[in-house]
């Protein structure tokens, strides 16, 4: 992924800080909705929630970035400023999630995009999923983030 520090500085700083402490290592994609998005950032393969001591992230959805195929955005609760660690990758163009278009006006803040590996994203989207308790589209076999890291080129970018 390439992150957009210029247009989403608060969101990128939050995401990078969590990557650097290993927060995402061992977490799984817990919501897989073909034709929509895949989501991760809170649950292990055993569906144990992982919490962060960082506060909520200010919604930066008004940054001019659109929820297009391959973009990465912050997941949140109904409160527009409730994002913490969960993120999703858009599988299709989802402009209905953009600032000013989404029902609450705020939308979902895009903060980067996949530059390599959309084939992997599409493979994740194709795994069989089912409803399990409150999880609407949980993969039958866990899809786990083994290791997340910040590449040197990303560290050097503004």
C-alpha cells in the first residue's frame, strides 16, 4: 500500500504508529464482502479483539480522495470520528462511501491505495465466508496478516 500523508496526515500517522508497534501482526480479515470490500484491524484468527490505547481518529474523508477500487479507508462506527484501527480495502468503486455522498455526510476516510498485490486482495475477497454471531461475512478459514511493516520508501515520503 502507498499511504497519502499529505491528504490524510492524522489517519496515516495513526495507521503507521500501529504498524510500527506490530499491532496488525496476527490479525485477520474478519469481514469479506465480494463486490464491496474486505476489512481487518481488530480481530485475531480466534476472533479475540485487540484494543489500542490510542484515541479515535478525526475523520479526514473530506480530503478529496474517493473510495475507488484498491483504495484503503478507515472503518468506523456511526460516529464519524470513531475510527481507531480497523481499515478496509475497496474491491470496487464505492463512491457512495465518500464525503458528502454517504448518508451521514461524512463518509469513510481514504488514506492510501494498493500499489502491488490487488491479486491477493481479490483472492481474499474470493474466500468462502459465512455469518457467525455478529460477524456478517467471516471467512470460514482465517485470512491472517502475518506481518505489517513500513517500507523505507514510505518512511522517507512526506
